C-alpha cells in the first residue's frame, strides 16, 4: 500500500472549450493520516481540484488516484472510500438531523441496522443528540456544518475532503469544528482541506500547497513557508491616511519588498528587525510624522500568502443548485 492516500499528477482542467484553464498541471501527494491543506484566493482552482478528486469532475488531462484507485477509471470505488463536505452545507433543511444521516446511509446502500447505530453515534459525537429530531431549518449555522460533516462520515470513510468547512462560522463554532477534525485525524482519517482561514491552515495542516490562478506557487509545512518569507514584519499605525502616504515614501527602502498599506496601517517585511524599526522611526521623527502604534512580529501565514499572491484570500462563490446535487450524489457512492 502506498504511503499516499491521494496522488494527483499534472492535473489540467479547462472549461468553455479550453478558453478557461482552472488547473494548469497541478500535482499533489497527500500522506495517510495527515491534514493536507490547499490555500488560494477565489478562482485559484482549489474547489476544482477537490471536485476532480471526489469524481464530480473529470480532469482534462493528468491522472489522480484516491486510496490507490484511479478517479476516472474507478469512480465508484473512489466514492466508497471518501467523505465529502463542501463549502456550503448540503443537508436537507426540511428533514431532521437523524433523517439526514439515515438518508445518506440509504444512498450508500448501508444496512439499516448499521445506519441506525451510526447515526446515533455521530449525533452524540457532534453534540447534536438533543436536536436529532428537529428539522434542520431550525439549526444554527454551526449546527448545520457539524451535521454536514457528520453526514460525510456515515460510511466511515478513510479519506475526507473538506472544502472550506468553516466558511461563515463564528469563531467558537470554528474552534469546535477544528477540534473535531483533529480528533478524526488522531483516529487515522486522512483529510484534504481547502480553506480561506490562514489560522486554520496553521493549526491543522501538516503540509500545505498554495494555488494561484491554477498553478502551485509554493508548498511545504507552515513553518517552511514562513521561513521562506523570512525576516520580521514591521507594522506602523499612523494617525491619518495622509500621514501614512507621506510616511511610506520616507521608509519604503527600509524593505526590499513592497509595503502593504491598509488605510492608516503600513506593514513592511524587514531584515533588520529592531534596527530597521529604529531607522524608520528616525526618518518619520525627522519629518515630524507621529505614529499611533508600532509592532514587530514574526511573519504569519497571512503575510506569506499576501507576499506570494499579491492579494488576500477571498470568499469562494456559492455553488449552483446543480453543484449541490452533484456533491450529495458523490457522497452516495
């Protein structure tokens, strides 16, 4: 058995008769029992890759295997080995939580006795026992996301694809879902995760790939990517946007990389750390430009992402009704 639960080699996916290239030769190797992260802005190709690996889409070219089975040649075998939770909850809001899990079990052709026991287990594990017989339309956003993840686990799949699993959740619900994902991995589940939350990737992912415009632009561990950016981030807060504009012209050459300016806050990646901060302060003081705040910190994944792509992560677009139906069908195997 291969050490890799998921392997994709030179995946290309085009749309509109080749006019749009969503993926341009992307290769991934996901080790068993780990969380592998796909990072990228809207339109980078993350969701397209997940749909190919879950057999919803076929690659234009290239090959991919999941648990050793080719996603094009053996889609049924792949579907029996995966769970899929898309960016938006696909549970039926007119059914109860229990009825949703029972439906998924039926679509997977599982024995009714197994599904009954499994549904109760999952509802308890995900803190939904008290709401098991309520219609999902009465659930909060966090409850729906937990139920959606539970639905992906009814058949005990060894491999789980999570496409923006915590999108739109409040901080506490996000933390709760992270804890659940960590528990799944401790139990041996392999997780491929797409996310717009850099904190999420930093906490959960063993390996990361950064996609932009259908191409891999960086890969490695969280720490390796931060080391690649290197140096220290100098953040300067000015009293007005006018002061910020004047200030950036004075201190621009303190860094060899472009500054990130947002309103009255200017951030620079600097090699000198304290020495660079002192030089920036000296120049600003000489020009009689006061600061409201200054910090020096180690680079975060947010800094790395911005440096690599030139822009920040953005929300993915909502899937169409047909995509939602395809997602549910893929779960059924």
